[in-house]
C-alpha cells in the first residue's frame, strides 16, 4: 500500500496566475484598470498611427505641404493628449514619486508648447499661448497636483471627493 504524505504546516508566500508560463522567479503585478481610459488611449494611439501613415504618404508624393503641417500639428496634439492621459493614469495610481510625475508633466508642457509654436514665434510666447488652451490648463493642473503631493498638501482629487 502506498503511504500518503500529509502536509501539516503550509506557508504560502505568493499566489500567481498567468496566461502563459514565465521564467522561474518571475513576478506578476495585477492592477485594476479603467477600461474606458484604456480604450481611449488605444483609440488615440491608433489615430496617431493612421495620421503618421498619411503624413508619410503625403511626403512621398510631395503633395499639399500645408496639409502635412496640419497633420503634424494634429499628431503633436494627439501625442500630448496621449502623454497627458498616461500622466493622469500614473497620478491616479501614485506608484511613482510625485517629483518624477511633476518632471514628466513639466516636460509634457514644454513639448506641447513646442508643438504649437509658430515659425516666427519664440518658445516663451508659444508656452504662454499653450497655458491658455484647455490642454495646457489640464497639464498645469497635473503639475500643481504633483507639487502638492510632493509637499504633502491636498490635491484637486482630494477636493473633488
């Protein structure tokens, strides 16, 4: 007769679930995601890819350079919006330090100002103009929230509750 082994003391350090096996010692992180936000991010990424393809086709054909400039500006705005959405998602989960989030938001504002900058305009003028747009105000709000987190003050999300 086969003798059975009975486990009397069992300690579970970790529970894992995967779609496909990973290497020994690999860890998985499970996060709750806002499906609407993820769908919007995917939609923006797909739209950006389509516009970039159209830009490439127009450059190859050397047609309508004004349309190319318009599409490039639209791609720049989409990149900014996409980065803004990603930044907001990072702010929501707060796994990164507020200083890193703040630096990312400041860099995003600089890139946004550069993307809307006119040929004969200084960067400072473009930055000031960017601050007056809805996108600019949204980025500035994230910079402010990250600063408030950094110094331990309540954020806009705390007041919205």
